[in-house]
């Protein structure tokens, strides 16, 4: 996540999320440290939406050769391979799991 406020610098190694403020609040959203469970600072509407959109676009690959890489940076060929082969692999894993618990 892009951190827009210098107050958040001490939380760089923590998990920071943006949260929507209450309806009657003068602020639109705020930074919240999931690690410390603490409020960090208020953020304006424009930054709140910009960061929410960045979070959606910046999902990362969670397995395989490109693990940790942004999905938008994973090669097209690998995405095609994964789409075609994941179902087969998952079925094999489920079959093996069922075989183990049956014995």
C-alpha cells in the first residue's frame, strides 16, 4: 500500500489498511495498523479511493514461479498455463487427501 502520511512511517513493517470513516465524520477514511490494532491518521476521500483502487490492481501471485509478483506483471503464457492446469492439480490434491483419510 502507498503510505501518504509521515505518521505511518513507524508502521512500515506492519500491515496497514485503509478504513472507511463513519458517515457523519468530517473525514472520509483513515489508516489503521492491523498489527498494532491502532488508528494512525485520517485521509481525504481522493487518497482513500486511490489507495483502494491500487490495492485491487496490485494483487500478487500467491504460488508458483512468480509468487509475490503483481498479477499485472505475471507473463501471459504463465497465466494461460495456470488457468488450464490448476483444476487438474486441485483435483489430484483432493483425490490424494480423500485417499489418505479413507485409510
